[in-house]
C-alpha cells in the first residue's frame, strides 16, 4: 500500500461535505494518485512571447526538452486578476484572485493550499515551504481570514536580511541554495518557489539582461526538478508545476517589456507547464485555463478538500 505522508479520504467517487469551521460546501476528492509531493515554481514576470510563444523556444530549452520527455503545456493560460507580483502569487496559492497591495503589507484574504494541507494532514510546518527571492512574498504564509489567521502557517524564507534586520530582494542563485538546504534537511511535501530574475531585469529596462534571466531561470528550474528526480524519496512521487505571476506589456504597448500591471494581452498571457506521474505526457493543450486553477489542480493530486477557492481542476491534463 502506498505510503502517503498525509491523511487520505477513502471515497470511491466525488461527493460533497462541509468544512467544520466555515460550513462551506467542499468537494471530497477520490484517492488514487501517485503524487505525494507538489513543487510549484513561479518565474516572475517573463512575457509568454519569450517563453513558450517564441517559435524555437531558445530561451527555455530545458522546459522544452522536459515537455518532450513527458510534460504538459497549456498555450492558452491567463492571469485574469491583477497582473502584479503579490496578487499573482496569491492567486496561484489560494485559487482566488485578490485585490491586495503589491508592496507586501497585506495577506491574502483566504488561506493558501499550504495552510489547508497542514491543517488537513497535521504535519509540522517544516513539511510545507515558501522560498522566494522577493522578501515581500512572506505575506503569503498567512491570511487575513479570521478562521485561519496565524494558524497552520508554512515555513518560509523570503528575500535577504541584513545585519540590521532589514529585508530586501536577493538573487535567484541565493534562493537556489536555500532550496537545496531545505529539501535535504526537511524533506518537504509542498514547496512554493519564486524566482525574480526576468521581472527585475525587465524593470531595469535591460533587454539583454531580461532575456538572459529567462535563460537562467530555465536552468535553475531544471536544477530543481533534478534535485527531486535524483532523490529516491521523491522520484516518481513528485509533480512540478511552473507558471508566472504575470507577463509584461508587448512591444508597442505602453513601455513594452519594462512594465506590467494592466489587462493587456502581454500582461495576462502566462505560462503553464507541468510534469508528474499523474499527468499526460508530451501534451500541448490549447484550451483556456487560468491562474486560479492551479491550487485546485494541486489539491486534487494531494486528495485535499480545498475550501474557499474559486478555481477549477485542470482535468484535461490528467491521465
């Protein structure tokens, strides 16, 4: 019998129940998936036109090869909420679009999939992590929702801290070292990662640096996947999901690749790539899904009855 590291709901088909505290109807999902661990990587701010939308995918060769080796990619995937960093990350983690401040002073108003998984399984906070290059994303570890605030919080390591205790952004290379340490030490089941390179170089109006950062994060993404694939505790039991918090203006719109934040096509069109034991292989899907659907999809893999989310399961990519 598979040794799941969390409590499973033993039901033969989908049914409805209610959350004990909120009374909200929730979907009780069937067991049977091989996935025991989910890694979600948000690559901050590249345009789709330079990732999967580039004809030869010259800036993401590793992801392109991973697709051929057994991954899935959705070509029509969108952020239909605020196309900014904190709201975008919050939508990925909670399954709901949030109108929250982008500076890192406000928590999402619903609990993340990490908080809900920790409550559901009873696991310690060391089994669910947020690791980010941007310090302001530490607000994702909590919620303003009264029923969940300050409860079941995941571990987090976001940005850098100087000798005076002041926080700031750090390099993606530094974030990669934290990821390696945490995976080796804590063996987490849930890992949520932010890599900032493309967004930072874009805001600097540094086009060569922006394109180089897309390439660098593609290499780092492969390193993360290999980290799990080369570990017997994770191999064959881990699903990786890759997306963006937002895109950027297309050339000819506002200041082009330098900025983002509105509802133009360049800002809304983002990537979805995934690979794992329960997904179809070498699939390019041209069917509309959106950012808030990621949490529901990850929850289904983990047999987690997610509450207070508004996304749907991306059923077309399941075997």
